[in-house]
C-alpha cells in the first residue's frame, strides 16, 4: 500500500521523483516523459502571457535541468527552447521565471550539455535587463566560466569569439547598463590575467570616451590603478590558522590522531604561504603600454577635456588629466598645450593642488622642450615658493620643481635655481629638506648650475669630467657602471685569473712612440665580456657601489642616507610632493573616535588585560588570590606587604 501511495504522489512531488530518477533512470523513464510532456504544454501556455508569474512552469524547468543528463536524447531540444524563449522575450519575462531559466542553463552548462560560447553570448545580451540580481548572477558566471575555460591553457578560440565586435564592442553603445557590466567583465578578466592582451585594453580604452560618466570613470580608473589593484584569490582571503594556539591545545589536551592531523595540515598551509611570498612575482605589464596609438589617444582625450561641451565634475577632470599625464610620461609623448593648460590650476588655494603638481611632474620627460617647461616652473616658484606662503606650500612647490627637474634638467635656469637653493637653511623643516633635496639632485645631474659651496666634494672633484646633456641628447654607457669595483673585488679574492701586466698598456706605432712615449689609456673592464654575471654578482656590485660612494663623501663624519639619486619613476606619489610634515594635533571629534575604537572588544569599565573568552582559564593573579596563606607566605609580595603601614596595605 505504501509503494502504491508513493507512486500516486510522484507526479506532484518533483524533488522526490528527481531523487529516484538519479538513482534508477530506466525504471522512472515513463514518469519523466510524463513530466516533460507537461512542460511542453506549459511552455505553449506561457508563451501567450510571458509576463505572468508561473510557479509550476519554473518548478518543471528546475526539475528537467536537474535530470537532463539521465535522458540526453529526450531532452536534446530542452536547452534550445529556453535559449529561444530568453532571446525573444527577455525584457518582458517575469523576473523569477527569468532567473530560474538562467540558473537552469548554467546548471546544464556545468554538466557540459550545452557549449560555453552559446550561453556566454546569451549572458552578454541579458546584461540589458533591468534586474540587478540577475546581472550579478550573469557577471559572476561569465567571469568564472571564462576563467575555468582558460585554467589549463589559453582558450584562444573562445577568447577571440567573445572579443569580436558583436559580443563586447557593441555593448559599449547606447545601453549604459549593458555597457557598464561588459566593461566590468573585461576589467576583471584583465586583472585575473586571462584577457591581458592588447585587444581587451583597447576595448577598455574606447570606454574612456563614453557619454555616460560612470562608464568613463570606470575605464579611466582601470588605467590609473591597473598595476596596484591585483586580484586576490579566495585562498588568500582566508585567514591563516593560529599555529601557537593549535600547538598549545595539542600539548594540553589529550593527544589524538585527528588533532595531530589538523596541526600538520595547518603547518603545511603556513609553509605554502611562505613559499608563495618568496616566489618571484610575474611582472604585470601595464595596460598603458598596450595602447595601439598612445599619441592619438591622449590627444583625443585632451581635446574632449578642453572642449566647450565638457561639463563633468572636477573630480572626473582631475583623473582624466592624471591619465593623460601618465600616458605622456610613459610613452615620452609631446603634447605642448597640456602644460599651458595646467598653469591655470597652479595656485596654492586650488582644490587638490598637490595632485595637480603630481600630474604636471608626471607629464615631464627629457623630450619636452625646455622653453615649454620654463614658464611653468617659474609660475610654481612665484606662486608657491615665496616668503608670504606657508611652510607646507613652499615645501610642495620646491618638491614639485625637484620632480620636474629630475625628468627634464633643462627646465630651470641658473638664476632661479640660485634663489631656490637659498632656502636650504630655512627654519621650517619641510622647506629645508625640500631645498636640500633640490641641491642634491643637481649635484648629480648638473653641478655647474650650483654655487661652488653647494656642489659638495664629490661633485667638485668630478666637475672637470662632467658634460651636461643638451636637449635631446642621451648619455650612453660604454660598460656596466661600477664593474671595475667588482673586478677588483674578485681579484682580491683570487676568483679571476691574473692578467698580464703588459695588457694594461697599449703601445702606439714605432714612429709615434719615439716622439710621444707611452700613451696611458683608460682601461675598460673585460669582466662582463669574459664571464656571465650572476644575480649574486649584481647584488655585490650594488653593495660595492654604495660603499665606494660613501667613502667619497666626507661631511663631518656623516654619511647621507641615500648616496645615489633614484631613477624617476613613471608614477609619482602625492607624499613626494607634500614631503615630511609634522603630525597635526587631534581635534575633539578625532580624539573621541580614537577613544571609541579603543573600547571595541572590551567590556564596559573592564580591563583590556582581562579574559577575552568565556571558556578561558583564570589568570595567575586570580589563582594567587585563592591560594592558602601558607602557600604564599614566603613570596616576595607577601613579605613586602608585612612591612607596609596600614594605609598602604589598603591601596
């Protein structure tokens, strides 16, 4: 009787029928076919009114998608029926039914019943639907599926098909929601290292000119932060196990194999993390290097920015200027109007003026004509480096001039540099440090512009051999800098063969030797030509160069913290402009906020040294309080308490 009752309930109890079919598909084939015919009839009815909520139709879709692998021939047309219905009526479908159909298709794709490209193409189309939950589901599925398809090796066929115009580029059109989500997919796949080619980068670059501000800002921020925003996998987000706690539990509690296994697993996790830390990181090639036409892209972006129809907020304008300056600095472009355009923002009271100074310095390089940069540097000196300005303003101006001159040494003339170096003894520490860093820079790049007393000993000694670079001139290296120091070091250790004494000299022809004698030529080291230098050799070479520089510096027995000037980087930090500043005193709100943050995780009026967990054992102080008096009478604290007067004992 029980089996007969169960058989009668199967047509309405789909989860139970699903469970039985997965166990024995052959025995319940007729029941499945009955439900499948019921689905087809419901499908015809649903097409008449697709905007109605059909719960029974949704349950049938879920049921068939769960057991479709058991009856592959009977359900061969089922995926295409769902795809056709979604493609034709996706805008007017009921949200719950539409989400159920998408989840069913994802389930069929995970079972490898439908090809990946078919569902991915549909997902990009469904981005146009005004359903936030559905768009999040589609976004996570697209990223995960493409990542899995490229896990073992690059699936170039799938990637090229999806990157064609009808799949990605068309979504950058009028539909803002679809364009935004498609752009997010491209950015996420680039950060995960899946779509990190020039095609993807240039698709994102086109979004920088989109009419929708949100899409434009997303694309610009991608280029500004593509090196910093690294993808963090789910494994890295997990907290590492507390090894000390596990070891403590293993020592105190009863030893069991399961606890030993748990401790060993935790130790292996820690070791893997340590190996990943010390592993050499893959170089993340900047997206700005993959632009097809950097000059045309920057000119188009700048013309859009300066047009009369541009009406975006100041924040959008600043990040756009920042992107243009980075492209100019990385690709060594020449965009002369950019520097004169920035002069209007070079005022101390200007909003985000430090960021404006960073943008200006990033756009400078050795190919920018000095005639263009000299007026800009003079504007900074007049507006920022003046006695009526505050110390922070003067320090920012001096640091900005230093960053500009480190990229284009010809941007400043002799007279202006002499005026700026007079601030080396200013009372304000930030101004003094900024002026001295400017002097230190010109000791390296062009000591002739400095006064004799500002050149320093090393620069004065090397001044006779120094030749300043002219505009467009590049300094070439005949050999590795400091290689003779490494060769001398290896000779002292006996690691290199003894060279013939006569090899240090070169003899001219017989006729000239009678008249002029020996010709003393500068020896070029042959170490790099005869041996392959290892990473350890280069590390030792850097160490020897630092030692050699520090030996040359004689400044009252003090050595500079940095004996060599760093090469200017493509990106400038705002702190390099502001310089060291004294910590400002907290106001009432900041002080109150710090007090409240210190109270978190602590009982009201309770000590921070108390028990953090309810099940923790008592402290030694509590144990000593409950001990018998004869057990603590010999303790030092007890002996001292005996000698106290009654008033101190009560404290």
